[in-house]
C-alpha cells in the first residue's frame, strides 16, 4: 500500500509476518532514495506523521480553492462555528446552522 503526498514523497507500508513497516521513497537528484521509518509504534514514524500534519494542514483548502474557483463555485469550510462560503473575488459569507447569513466580509475591509 502506498500513499503519495504533495511533498513528492511516497509513504509505503510493507507487511512482513503480520507486522507493518513504513518507508519513505523519494528522489534526490534523480536517484531513488528509500528511508526506513519503522513500525507504527516507532518514534520516527510518529514524528513523520506529526510533521506531515503540520506542513500539510492547508493543502486541502488550497486544492479546493483551485478546483472550485476554476469551476466557478465558492469553497465551503467551518470557522468559529460558522459555515463560510469563500468566493474567488475574496468575499466571505458566514452562515449559521440554519443557513442564515450572519456576516459578510469583503477583501478590502
């Protein structure tokens, strides 16, 4: 099983005799490099996941902006218990749980 992320590294899982082992595969100057991270319990693997979470936290939102705005639709996310609709022109609409607009924020103030 392999997982590919925006960092151009692939996380691979190998199962040997029922135990899972994790590796990172990536290229350095065209040469394929494999880095052993250990088992699911290893500090090295946990540290990798923590760093991945920190560095990729906004990736999904950035990707949604690109895809949705190309299609002409706003992106939607939750912020401070409001549903936020963000449009390509920078306008943000804050909706409550009943989908009533509570606040509109314009990009220039």
